[in-house]
C-alpha cells in the first residue's frame, strides 16, 4: 500500500472507533432515558394522568430543534428522532396504564 492509502486506512479506523464509542453512548443514554420515562409512566398510571402531554412534547421538540441547530445537526432529523422516542414512551405509558 502507498503511504496515502495507509494513512487513509488509519484515519478510517480512527473514525470508525469513534463512531462505535458514540453508538455505545447513544444506546446507554437511551436506556437511561427510558428508565426515567418508565418511572414517569408509573406515576401517571398511579394517578390516572394521561399518557401523553402535548404541551410538554411541543416544548421538548422546540428545545431539541434549537439544540440541533447549536450542534450543526439537521433540526428536522432531531425532531423526527424525538417524535419517534415520544411515540415509544407513550406506547409504554399506555401499556402501564392498562
């Protein structure tokens, strides 16, 4: 291999190692987040509160869109991602309420 190809392969490995670490952080962060949302769901079920809170969800989406802009991440992607998480949380809350 040429020096340029060897250097590129080394850089590629470094990037992939970083991606792998970040993926692990994302998974553990989501796990921690869902622990808290399960507790919220339990409280809502115990106190007969609705599983969804549209005002809070809208507030969080706006907050996440701003964070995405600050992080140079597509805010539409961030919004879609949070909406996916919210749907999952509401689904879990509905199961807890049943």
